[in-house]
């Protein structure tokens, strides 16, 4: 039932090509039945040859040649029908695999950005790409072969019993025993193998990606042995799983193959006994020749069933893995989206708890960000600042309360519109492996070159561009140049300036900048934040000193709020943070450091 359910779900991805799969399977069944005809024809030809030798009649020999040609034409016709079947199933399989990749990619676009922080990119890639390939193999080859393997037994049973039912039963005995062994080998404790196998493969792939990505940190801190341990453990788990499965199948597979190919041990002596006991020995001998010719075809049938069953188990697991992605809840979309005309932001009783977290990251927060003003969020690490900012563009979905932009709930704004009115600059900047020009242009794909250069200038990027071999057209990454963290931040700010969104979210944008880059980034903020609604998150309190309002976020709640001077006058949490910060700055200055 589970396999049927998975196959039905797989057929949904096929779309209009589902009919081709059905046609291909029907043709494969016809070809499977037709492939038995040459054996019958060859037997008839052999029978006529033997008769001609006994009777010395030319007519029998000519009849044998006729049967030989009939066998050839039947074999060719069966091959052509099978090729037509594979043509249909291959076309359907390629389209289905493409549809899976497209639909999975489209579904990922609907998910909140928080989904990608909790799911490794290597695992997602493997689930989509590798499992789509598994379903392609199933639909293109294994499914039509399985249909053929199901049709063949019925035809075989009929043919085995047509000429001599006694020898037919003798041939069926090893086939039944082999089928029982095959069922035991595929079921029992091995039934869940492919689930464990695919999980082990995904884990190994994910650990490999993380290991390679973390290589610079590994080398700097000389943690090679410890960092390799997780990757090595995933390899060992995979190797142990694969080898234990292989060993568990070793004896039953040997027995299966021996019995399947050992039918002659029963058939030959039994056939000889029947020939001797029969009054018409030559007639029984001719039937015996048929079973000698036909038995290998029955063995081949069971082998095809085995391989097709393995492929279906793999595809069944592939569909289950894909369903994990498709079952991820996308962002809710309103049927009547609204477009805000004002860009103030209001939090009203907002709460959010991360999956598997014991405590909420933010709880019952009510906060107001005036339009055209800068509101800074400060507080201890893990206090909920970044979570609060991520809820505005719906990187995470608020679980309680409401977030409104210009009086409109963010859930009632179309996701594309929400992204268009919001620009974000994070501490971990992501640049594409393409030119600086294209990286900046990502903020506004329709921008002219003059607009892009103006944005780069406003973001204090011209000193970076001037020293590069191809200027703003210089590539970044493996085949280009590498930029420092502060330089990457300025490119990201240029992208945000070009976007010219009315709401700006700056999350620790100067965290990794050296003093020179920090100064230039602060200068670029003037162009970026002018007349915008700004949410500014920073640990360096000098960055937020001139903000229009400062909210101290601690333990997921607003501890206090006001201007820099007002908060110092309260002598509360912010005042203690400021005193700590100024003492640290003075200590650095005395010891020759810089801030």
C-alpha cells in the first residue's frame, strides 16, 4: 500500500506526461509476453529438425526453417515494442525529474528564510538532485521492467503447463523457492535499509560540505583531527551500514542464485525418468527440450523482479525524502494583498519561539519604529535583537501578535512587495561569485550603469574599485579577487543603497570591520539611511549613540527605551552597558589599542 501511495505521488509530478508512462508500461508488458514466443518457435524448429532426422523427410526440415524465421521476426518485433516502451518512459521520466527539481526549487522560494538556517545546503541539494535522479531511473527503466516481470510469470505458468504439466511443476518448484528467498531478503530487518542508506548518504554529503567550508578555520586553529571526526564518523556509519547489509544478504543471495540456476538438477534426472517411462519417448523428449530452453528465461524473469523491487524501494524512499521538503510550511499569502503607503513599523504583543527551543526568543514585545527615524536595538547576545529584526521582513513568522508597516499587517502584504520595501545588511555578507558590478546590480536589476556607479560611490566603494584590475567589472571569488570583510560590507551597502527601499535593517553591519572600514561604512550609512525607517542592531554602542531612539532588548523583552541621554539618566541597563563600553575603550586607548 505504501509503495502504491508513493508511486501515485510520483505520478503527480509527471503532469501531462503521466499518460506516456502508462503507455510505456503497457508496451513493456506486451514486449515481455512477446519475448517468450521465440522460445516456443525455437522449440518447434528443434522438434521439426529432430523429426526430419528420424523420418528423413525434407518437409520437416523446411518447416524447421520457417519456425526459425518466425522466431527471428517475433524477437525483432518484441525488441521494437520494448524500445517504443522505453522511449515513452524515458520521455516521461526526464520530464518528471525536471518537474520535481522545478517544483522543489519553487517551493523552497516560498519558505521563510529561517528554514535555510536550520537545513544544511548540502543535504537539501542531495535530497532534491539525487532523489530526482532515483525517480528518473525508476520511471525510465525499472517500472516498465517490473511490469514486464509481472506479465512474464503469468505467461510462463501457462507455457510451462501447456506441453507437459509434470515438467512444468518441476520447473516451478525452484522458481517458487527462489521467490520466497527473494521476499525474505527484501523484507524483515532489511525492509528499512534504504531509509537508513539514504539518510547516511545525506549525512555524509552534508558533513563533507561543512568540512570543506570550515577548512580555513580548521587550519587557523589547528583542529584538523577534531573537525574531521564528524566527517569521518559519517563515512564510517555509511560504510558500516552498507557492509552489514551486504553481509546480511550474502547467504540468502547465494542460495537464491544457486536455486534459480539449479533447476536443471531437478529437471534433467526427472525428465530422463519421464522419457524412459513414457510409451512415446520421443514425444516426451521433445517436450523436455522445450523446458531445457525455457527455464533460463524464467530465471531471468526473477532477476528482473529483484532489480526492479530494489529500484522501487529506492524510489519509495526518494519520494518520502522529497515529501519532507514539500511538507515544509510556506509563508502564508493573503488573497487580497495590500500595499503600505507609510513605512513606520509597529510591534504589538509579538512572540516567537525557535523550533525545539525551551524559551521564546522574543515574548510579548510591543515596540514602535517611527517613519524616517533610526531606532537602535542593543542588549546582550542572545537577547532577541536579530530575531526581532528578522520578523519584520518575515524571515521568521511571528507566532503571536501583529507586526504592521504603515498600519498594514505584514501578513497582508505580498512577500514580493515586502521584500521590495525592505533592504537588509547583515554581519555575514553574502556576495555572488561574479563581478562587483553584478553584485551591486542585484539590488535593482533594472538600474543603469550610472546608477550602479553612483551607489558604489555613496557606499564609499570607489577606493576598492580603483585598485582592482577591471574596476567595477572585476570578478569576486575563486576566479577573481578576494575582498576583506569590511570591503564586502561596503559592496552590500552599495547594493542596499541602489535598492533604495524605505525600510533599512542593519544587523551588526560593522561587526567585522577594521577602524578604516568602519569609518567608511559609517559614512556610507549617511547615504543609505537618509529619510528612511532604520532598524539598527549593534554591539558597539558608539554606533548607536546618535540614534533617534534606543531600545534595550534583554531576555526577549524590551528592558528600556529612549535616547542615549535619556537612558544614561535612567541609570539602568543601558547606563551599565555604556559604562562598561567606555571603560573598555579607555583601557584600549591606554594600552595603545584602537577602537
